[in-house]
C-alpha cells in the first residue's frame, strides 16, 4: 500500500493566497466544485487542451470536503450496473485509470478485493443474477465461491455462498484530489480558488460570467460539478431542470482497533433490488481502520452531518417537491428500517451481524457520516445513471452517484468529449 504525504490544509492555504488567480482574466474553462469529479474534469481538460487556462471554483477552504471526503473510499468494480450504461462503462474504465494514477502519483490505494455474500438460501437466485451481470460487464477475475472458499478469504463471515470480486479496492480519494490539483496548477495554466461560492451565472454570446463569493470571473465555457448543490448552481444559470437533489445521510460506525481482525477485505451483503442503496457493509479504509455502514436516511439539510441538522429553506425545497413524496410512498417501509438503525445502535449491530455474527455493540465506535446527493425526477423515480444537461456554453453534471468517485477519470474523459462535441472545439 502507498501513502499520501500531502498536507491538504497547507495546499488549501497556498491556493487561497495564489496571486495568479485573476478576476480580470478570461479563462478557457471554469469548473464549479473541487470534489473529485470537478478536479478530474479539470485534470483531463488540462491534459487534453495544451494551451487552455482552467479555473476551479470551490466554496470550501480545501478540496474534497463533502461527498468525496465523506464516503467509504471504495474502488468499485462495476459488477452491479446495467450493462451498457454510463455507470457500467465508466466505472470499469475509471477503475483501471484510477489504479494507474494512484500508483504513479503515490496516493494511498490497495486492490484488496471484496466478497458479496448471500446469507440465506432464498437469496441465491439474486446472487446468480449479479454474477451474470458481472460477466456481461467483463469484470475481471470474478468467481462464485463456496463456504470453504469464503472462510479462507473472510473467516468471520456467515453466508451460504458468495461472489469474490478481486479487482475491488480501497483508496484515499482526498489524496487523489490533492494530486490532481498539484497537476492542474503545476505549469501555471490551471488554478483552484477556494472560498468562492457560486451564486450567479450569466451567459453572453462569447463568455460566461460567474459571481462567486465577493468576486466575478469570466470564462469561455463552464462545467458545473457542484455535487450536493449542482441543481442550485444550474438554477443560478437560468437552467430549469426537472431534476431535484434530495440529500440522504449515511451514518457509519468504525471497528475499534482491537476488533479489526474481524474484517480482512471488503464485505458486502446482497443488495435489495427494490432499494437504491447497497445496505450496511464492512470496509477496510486506505488510511487505516475498518468502517461499518452506512444506513441511508433523509436529512433536512444538504450538508447536514450533525444528528439533528436542519435548514428550513432546504427542508421546504425537498418536502414540497412532488417526486420526494412519490419516492417516499414507494420506499417507506425500508425507509423506516433505515431510521431504526439511525436511532438504535442495537438495530445497526443486528444488520452487521447478518454478515459477521461475532460483531457486538462494544466492538464499535462512531465514525463521521456523509451525505449523498440523490437526484429525483418529478415522478419519484431515482436517476440511476450519470446525467448531464447543457446550455450554449455550459455543461451541468446533475447526477454523479456512486460509483462516480471510482469513475472520476473516465467521467473526466466523457466531459472532455462532450466539450469537444457540444462546444465544437
């Protein structure tokens, strides 16, 4: 395993004070959001357009603050996704690029593999279906394993059968962001501006004008990769998309150091096809530790990491959106189970025990939560794939769900191609 030695806070301070960032200059590309998708897009534009100037605007004081830095750090294989979808294509290609990037740039990463476990006989047809999907998606090295083989890989797991996915892994996504920012800024053509919350966008025939923080910026083209606030940024540009971001919080526990022996790799349950989340699982982390979770509960604030976080305006926005109630009506039973795990550690532990019976409440400590941007349509359907909308000089990434972090470099390639086609570059 390799380890990232970059001090993100020092990078953020350096970028914040960067005198090269000009409000008078016309940049070729302006990216909104210094999460992993925004930075990967900037990185790929930097590599593909040799003379282009690139500015990344980020409202926080460092890279990867929200979804990028608050997920479980998994390198997904692409086994679950519909063959031929953006997700399937970009996850596999992005994973291969990610491993190469991390090896070259000395980012903490390990291809440790995972198991997807059926814990009941009645789950076996679904396990077979996932395996067949993995074959269709050309996921290298996957095998169906029996109990003896499962015990060799994960001796503490209880199950009846499993899929071994050796190409899955773990990575430091914030470390990746640091390295991409260094590459973007390295030759003076790219810049990252922190503390620059975008609140207005105006397009003319030749430029895009952006108000961010207390400053104004001009660019020839804009790409919105604002994650949890991507729909707000799109709206500030006058784009009336039917898609609404509704936030769901994932809460985690972490195994105490003396209990980490229970998990050797990555351990996943069989996902429920009726529910848009993978269920609680066990994840070794690239910088040490073993995470357990997450659940998935609606939260009343887009960046609501505290237990009872609340924002009146954002809550009203979600609760008055017709798609929210249609989705809630469809999934209310499973939603209640998720809330039980949120307020009851014992219920959370019972979910974990379906995979590892030895896990007890005293083995666990709280770990920081994350919030996922779920893109909903007015009919209550969840957008299951990557989704883009555009204006004349703008591309808005309005849905970049998991496995967007794994697929980030491939998504960057996709957005470069869209720029070439849509902007006729």
